[in-house]
């Protein structure tokens, strides 16, 4: 298996993306919100590190991914299928994904969403864990903190890219 993202680019991005992805997952579980600061942090990581990590042509074209995902996310939010924070964070994630890896990224999305759902629902069913994180909104609400899956998703993709990248 070879991914289209260069392994060197994934390695450049990972140290910056890991804390942002974990922050987003944590915050979404605790408050059911993805902070705009996290979205902007991810945006600025691509803005600053992208020209170092990627060939200039790839870096420039991948900004288009942000626009496409932002429009799709806006529409999904309007019809109630996606939260606004999820849509904004997904758009900020999009430039990191090489066009040739979109199908694989969809599989990673499914795997991370299912894993996050199982882990979250299992954790919230365990009283000791709920007691360790009292007041987390995601323990009480029926909707799912998708930021947990989105953060894992980008980290997983870049991790795979670091190992199997072009």
C-alpha cells in the first residue's frame, strides 16, 4: 500500500496535528463544541508547514480541498446532518489530504467514526469514568461528539502517510 501524501510531509505535519486532534476530541466530548481556535490552529499549521512539507504545486492545489469541504459542510449543516464546528474542522483538515488518497480517507473516516462511537458509548456507560470527568456534555446528550472521530481520523491518515507515503 502506498499513499499519495509524501511520507516526509506526513512527518512534518504530525507533531503539530497530534495535539490539535487530541484537543478537538477532548473538547468535543467535554463541551460538545469544537473551538474556532482549534480550527484556526489547524489552518495555520497547513499554511505555515505546507510550503516546507509539500511541493509548491501540491500545496497550492490542496487549498481547493478546503473550499470544497467547507461548501459541503455548510450544506450538511444547513440540513442538520453535521454540526457547524465539525464542518469547519473538516474543512481545515481537507488540505492535508492528497487527492489520490480521498477513497482511503473515507475508509479511515468510517473506521475512526465507528471506533470513536464504540469507545465513547462504552466510556459513558462506566460510572468510574463518568465520575472522573463529571459534567461532560457528551455523557448526557444523545448526539455524538464527532470531533473525537475527526481528530483521530487526521492523525491516523498522517500516521499511515508517514509509514506508507510516497
